C-alpha cells in the first residue's frame, strides 16, 4: 500500500516536471547566466595567456578524455548484456549527448538509451543500466568525499553509507546480467571518469587564479553530479552550479569560484564535444569520397 502511494506520488511529481519543463529551463538558464555574470564580477578574473592555456588544455585534452571514459563506459554498459558497441559510434553518441543536454529536453539520456536499444537491449534494460551507471558514478564520488572529510563524523558516515549501499546494489544488479564479467571495467571506467572531472575542475580553478584542494574539488564534483540527477533542467543546467556554490559556501570555499569554474567546465566540455562531432563528420565525408572514388 505504501509502495503504491509512493509510486503514485513520484508519478505525479514527474508529470508536473514534464508539464513545466520549459518554465524550469528558463528559470535555471537565467540562474546560470546570472550566476556566471555574478561570479565574474565577484572574482574579477582577467583573461590572459595563462587563462587561455589552461582552458585550451581542458578543451583539447581533458574534456576529450572525459568523453573517452564515458564512451568506453557506454561500451561496458552494452557488454553487460553481451552486446558489442562500436567505439566510434559510442564516442559520437556520448559527445552528442553532452551537447543535447543543453536543450530543454533530456536529449543526452534519450540518445544513450536509444543507442543501447539499437544494439539489442530493451528500453527497460537500457534505462536500468544507465541508471546503474549514474548511481555508480555518484557512489564513487560520495565515497571519495567521505574519505576527504573523515574528520567530520556525520558527513563521513552518511556519505560512506550511501556509497557502500549504492555500490553494493549496483554490483548485485550487474552480477545478475549475462555479461557480468564486464563489471570490473565498468567500475574502473566510472572511477576514471570521476578522476577526469577532478582534473578538469582543478584546471578551471587554476585558470581563474584560485587554489583549490583535493577535498574541495571532490566535494564540488560530487555536488555537480548530484545536481545533474534532478529532472528539472537538462543536464542540471544552473542547478549543478548553484548546488556546488551553496555547498562551497557552507564549507568555507568561495561560492563564486565554484560557480564560475563549473560554468567554464560546462562550456569547454560542450565546445570540445562539438569539435569531436565535427571531426567525426569530417572522417565520414572523407570515407564517402574514398568509397565513391573507388566505385568510379
């Protein structure tokens, strides 16, 4: 009875969010733009060659590394059901998903689900494995933050409990899949993705001239990942940055730096994915020209 009541309430919330998605998108997009302007005014960073060098490093190296980790993870999602995902296609879907998340619809999640469905997974299987992937990533981030804040017993115990429960739940679910042997690479790739996010945020902090410790970076990445789970805005636009800024302020870190660094990561990541898609289309055109040349 209670389960039915909870399910009905969750369905009602979801229906409300779907009806008002455009309103929420406009609200949090305004928050994103306003927060970006506020953080620039608060910090007053002066773009120079070091700013450009750090952001170029993220654009051309670190952001593509994040896309690569996510693409390999998408392959491991398919492998859990003994399906083979072509790496180039996984790269394309991952990059397109990052850009798609900027639209007023959860296009990135839909694109990844549709990709897995084309490989032979049912919609239910695709949704379940993508949820497991998201939950595992959040659990890894939660465990890392717990270790960093071991001196704070309440925060440490709550985050560690969530991490262990989530990892155990995901591991139990994956162990029951036909391709359970892919669980090891799956977990390693999620951990690698988290580390890349830490590196990217650290580089963005250096670009704006702010020193951030590993504990602060871990907390901000965790907050960003948690903010992205809410179905209110696509890709957690504005919500990720706002939640991270709020937690930064509560932890004695500059909320303006947190907001601005995450904004820069989002913008650089989208630009990097656009370059990846452009390069992919260029390779396709080249292959088509070669094929037509050989045919003639």
